[in-house]
C-alpha cells in the first residue's frame, strides 16, 4: 500500500495542503464511465428546492447515495426521514464517476495496519473490505431493475496483483503468510504464484510474482451506472427523497426556525434547513468545514479507456488461475511497479480501464482541477503502458477502430480523464459525527456527519462506511444518545476530537520521503 500512497501524494501540490478547495469546477473533463449521461438523474432538479428536511446529503457519489439508501430503507416506516441530496455538478460527476471501477481489496495491508492500530481493528478492516463485492451485488439484486443490473455490470472478476521486483514480491509474500495465519478466512482466499507460472497466467513477461484471489475476494462494476440507476430506483420508491444537481452548497450556518435549531445550507437556488448534514463531497469538504483543511488533502488520479491488441484474450478466455477457467466478468490487476497502476477489463466491450503508474504534475495544476486535460507526459505514459506491460508479442496488432461516438476517440485510447480523490491525514477513512469544535456549528438533536478520506481505496470501503454511519445516525434519532457503531466497524475509522488531535502520516511527510 505504501507504493499507492507514494504515487498519490507525489501528485499533490504543496500549496494545496492547507488551502480552501472552493467549489468543484463547473466544466470537468468527461470520463468514459459517464457516457452517456443518465437521462433521468444526470441533471435532475426538483421543481422546487425542499426547504426543510431531516437529513441533507452533500455529494451524489457512492458514499452519498449509499447513505441515502440505508437511511431510507432502515428509518421508521411510520415516520420516515425526509432525505435530500444536493450535488454541485451533474449527478455522480466526482470521484465515483472517475475511478478505476474495480472492487479489489489488498488484505495483506493487515500487517501494516496491525502495527498502527492493533490486530483487532486491522482484522475488522480486511473483513469489511472483503465484504464489499458481495454487498454491491446484493444491492444491485435488491434495488435495481433488469435494465439497471445490466447497465451496472456488478460482477466477479479474476483479481490479480502483480509485482515486478523480487524484493517487493518477497515482502508481499511475507505479509500474505501472516494474514493467512492470523485472519485465515480472508488470507486463504489468496494464492501466490511466482516465476514462469505467474508469467503464463498473466501474459506479462516481466512479472516476478502475483497474488490471485478467488471470486469471493473482489469484483468490478460500472460505478457511474450503478450509482445513477440506484438513485433512480430510490426516487421512484421513496417520495420523501429528493435529488438536486447543479446545486452547490455555498455555506452552512445555524439558526432557529419555529423554535427548532437547524442547520441552514445555502445554495444558488435557495436555502435548505436540516437537522442533520452528511458530508459526502469528498475532497471538497474543507470548503464547508474549514478546520479539516489539514486533515483532508487532495490528489489527482489519471485514468484512460483503451482498446487492446488482438492477441489479448477476451473476458473468460484467459489462462486459468486455479485450474478451472477464467472469470467471464474479465480481469482486474493491481500493478506494483515503480508506481501503482491498475487495469480492468470490461466483458462486453473488451476495453480496458487503466490508469496510475506515473508521477504527477506537481505545482503545474491545482490539486482540485479535474477540468484541465491530462498533462502530456502522463498522457503519453497512459497511451503506451498497456502493450509495455503485456509485451509486444503478447499484445498483437491493433484492433479496428470503433464507430464514432460523441466524446469517445476512435483510436486505441477512447478517453483520458482525471479524478480528484480525498486523502486523510492518517491514511484511514474519516467517518462519523464531526465534533462541534471542528465545525464551529451546533444544533440540538442533530449533527454534521462525514464519510470520506478513503485515500485511493474507496470502492472496497465506501458502501459499508455509509451503512455504519447510517446506523449511528439512526441510533441518535431513536435514542437521542451518543452515537453507537456496529461491532464490525473499525474504531480507528471513527472521527473524534481525540483522533483529530493526533498527528498522522501527512502528505508533506510522504512526499518528502518519496523524493
């Protein structure tokens, strides 16, 4: 995991570490995932902005949508919560709509985590992350109609992590062996292969060794479509839910209305009063909670969608990993070379979603800029690294260009885009009710909640962070007591005044170390 954080923090601008990110840029570059925009929710606005709700969610990605889903599903049927969601741009236009698309935990991080937070919490983390593919698949089955399930493509995949030096691979093997001994129900789902066997299974001539996970360990989805189809389903099912896009939260104040203390969230379209505010806006949270500017920093990821050479196998036709057959859902890779990279195969189109793997722009581009094109050196790397990893003999000839499509390039590269990720100061997600000493705002029988800071690992963390937060919020609604958390949720992820007062492995330290 250290390689991943080095990659991400190398792409941070030092001037951004204590800066107000402002509002998301109005004209971001378009990711391949967002094509075409969902016709019902991409630009949805209520005829009239709701004026008074129980819970206002800021942000419409996986986290915000999952919080809405759990609250609407689990709140009192006799007195259902009024839940509103607002988004500064199009729906799901932030990190979720720009990520790598795979749900692939790296449970051997258990060894690193155990040294920092102890074995109990470290084990909770690997178990929580391992549940995510199952939870997404379950939600797709329960909440999406047939068209939504087909579009979202929630599926099991061949999950592979590949190393390219003996030292890095051997170190990872030691960590995997400890995981197998101490958390066998997770560790036993992974098998290490080295040398020629690893190269035969991956078609990568330079690979030294790989870890391969069973279908229980992870999967993939079309994240934008999963979220937008889920939002559509929630809007149809729950009249007490609203979604308003192009409605940025400008600021939050507190006031009293009809004798009740409320948060007041101002937007260009009017104000909304709420008892609870859920911050799911990710990297832009410090704009509304200024005292988090040194706790949440930002990083630009670079992604691409590309056609592959004609010798690259289609989904389900790769060399077998476990002696049966390869998964029809395709393959997902974590590439642990000089910098962390990833690749994900789409089963229907055959395209690869691929990114990472190169140092960033430094101070050339703002850390919150997902509007500017990918910098030329990084674009050159992305456009060439797939045949480099597979080798030109294994790659083969270029496949024919696809028919023209709006915003999709006709050559090998179908699209290049960036995404802004929220990084926490101590490398762990920030989940829970924010202390009033941080927000400088308080109301009676309500709070400002947060779920963010996944630090490059949101897909196998966000869904259950949202579930845990929803349980804690509903607990305060029922009992008006301190928040309570499910036993399976790691204490080290819960935000508190004590945790926020502690120093962490912040981005400036990591950047300095990497150099």
